[in-house]
C-alpha cells in the first residue's frame, strides 16, 4: 500500500484498481474542474534534490 486514500464520496461504491509507484492517479471534481473524472497516467521520474534537468544546447 503506501498510496494515499481520500474518502471523496463515502456513499459511493468504488472499484479497487491497483497502481504502482510509477503511476499517477489524477482526480477531477465538478465543483473545482467542471468535470468528474479519474485517470491513471505514467508519472514523471522523480528527481533527486539538487539534481539538474539536462537541457539541449
């Protein structure tokens, strides 16, 4: 486990979909975003503190 769980709407029955640390769960709610949507995407690799992003010359 190790992911956060938020009781966004406890009166709804949900579906448990396992995710990995390399995935990101995006939640959009109508009151904030105008849509109710949950998507799973590949997360960008984590950067270490003090590391620099390589930029083309």
